[in-house]
C-alpha cells in the first residue's frame, strides 16, 4: 500500500506527536511504501521512507505554500493519507485532496493544536470540513500505543514494559489499517 503521512511535528521535535509519527512511519515502511510530508529543520531520517520537508523557519504563508508544493511532489496513486492534526497541515491537505477519492484518516494526537483549533473560528471551520472528508478520525477513545519505556543503561531492561509497548503498537497498526476499509 502507498501511504502518505502529513505532519507538522517530527523529530528532532520532542513532542509525543513527533515521536509517534516517526515510530508510525518506521513500522509502516516495513510492509508499505511510505512518504512523509513535514514541517521541520534537519529532520531525522528513516530508512526506506521518502521525506518532503518544508522549513518551519519560514513565515506562515511561505510555509503553507511550501507545504502545498511538497504535496505536489508525493508519488501519484496514494492509497491512504494519514494527517496529524494541526492547522498548518490541515489547510494544505484540504486544498490538495478535497476533490480526490483517497481515504484520509485524521490523527488527533497533538492536544495543544486541538486546543488552539477550538479557539479559532477559521481553524475550527477547516478542521470540521477535513473531518467530514475522512474515513476515520483517531481520537482519544481509540487504541493509541503506550509510551515507550525508558531503557536505562545501568538498570535491568524493562522486558515486560517493552512487550506491552510492542503489543500496543501491533494493536494500533491493525486498528489503523482496518479503518482504511471505510468503517
């Protein structure tokens, strides 16, 4: 399957959304063709994942235009679009994919962005339209992966916690890919 992930945050950013997106892309790329379109500066690389990066140090208008240009570079015939919430990603995605029949899943993992969206009429409007275009919206009620356990070099490896983390990712990926089937 050809999957594109759109995200406003990606490592070296240190938010949950950034780390989640990197882990998601890495796991999906083992079986799928993955492209990430992101805002960043010197983003961390993932083997076998194509990345289009828009410099986040640009002005907001230049970033949005750059993101639209980056969306034009993604390989044709994408089979699934995963969008991390955030107005800087949602508006260009809506412009690019509004008339296309590509399944879109909106991932609501960035809580501060959701809070800002709720307080801004224009952003709330864009977010609402995008939600109507999606086949599914992953929200807090859905099975998200647990946080990765900390591995300390001077302590015993947390094998049980790592097993739980791994199982939570398997459950999450299964849930995510089945939502593509238009629940």
